[in-house]
């Protein structure tokens, strides 16, 4: 049984839009908030968080802004929040070194192993059957800097790779909804938010269909925010279901916490 602050923890998923996504019909910021029972609190929200980011003057103010966007009544005693963010929250060490006038990397070969384009965590996902995006080549630099800006302002402390803290009020890390596509566990969790179960469960992408979602999940951005919120819940409540950084993961590059059951063995690994 969980009591006290742990039982009050809220799980927020943030699908990140660009800095000036106000008029982007396809991609904006989206938020979903879950409680420990995985109930959707308030209403999923979609818009641009830029003003809220600019106006917040503390971690607590930022957390309040997230709750207010979704219509969750704020309280004087804010519960702890676990925030899963769908955008790269770092650049590779090789890229950082290159743009600050340091030494060049070695020979460049395949895209998936290009140390300027992909971080350690993304190369890990490539080896395990997934195809993550690059903040350098896939036009998501606006979203990446937006997420990193929020961390620098409201959750600047990090002790382990890929996890940032704003005191006891906020824990933040990177999630990647597309990495949930092959995950039977996440698909099972998603069924709680659909009006009826999908009949053809042989299709590994059935949970990606927008049809049937309830609780205000009426856009793909909100669905991705819901997926992030579920990963935040897993991170806190069932951490062994997610892949965690190994000892070689650079702390300043971040880490994508993906469901373990979405990963395939590396090529040549028959274990």
C-alpha cells in the first residue's frame, strides 16, 4: 500500500510542439495528467505552452501552470509530479564538441551510428529495432530546445543519466511515444482509454488508431501525451518495465525511457 505523498503523485505527459506552434494545425503542445490509478484528471489540453513557460518564476509555478491547463484545481500543497516529455532533451557529446570548436569525431558511416546526429540512447534504440528521430536532421530542434529550456529553468538538477529534478516537486525525463508502438504492455494500458476494445489484436499498431478514444483524447498530440503520461506512471510505479541507461550513457545527453517489451534483441544476439 502506498501512502502519503507517494500516493498523491501525479503523472504528466507532455507532447512538445515548437516554440511558435500557435498556428500549427498538425503539431502543438499537448498535456495529459493521470493519478496513481491511471485516471485522467481534468481534460487533456492542446495549445502552446510558451506563455506559461515565460510566466512561471519557479518550479512550483510551472507545475501549477501544467495543472491549470488541464483544469485540475491547484492546491496550496502541490503533489509531486513526474513529467514525461516527448522531445530530445539533449544533444550528443560529439555534436556539442563540434559546435563549441572541439575536435571532430572519427570516420562517419551509417546514419544510425553518426555521433553528430544521434545520441548514445538513440543508437541504443536503433540496435534494438526502433527508429528514433534526430534533433539535428529531423527538424525537431525547436521542440528539443523548448524541452531543454524548461529543464534548465524548472528541473536543473540531475544525478543519473536522463532524469532531472526540480527539488521534490518535479521529476522529469524523456519519453518517445513511437517506441511504445510495439509494446504489448502499453497497448494493454491504452485499452482503458478506448470506448471499446479493438477486435483485431494481431495488428501491432491497433492501439495507434485514433478511433474509440474517450476522456478528451481527440487528437494525435493528445494521444501521444497520454502515452507519455503512461510511461511516467510506469517509471514511478513499475520501473523494471522500462529500459534504463547503462554505465556508459553520458549524463548530459539524456536517455529515452522506452518499454522493454518494445525492444528486439540486437542483431547477432540469440539469447
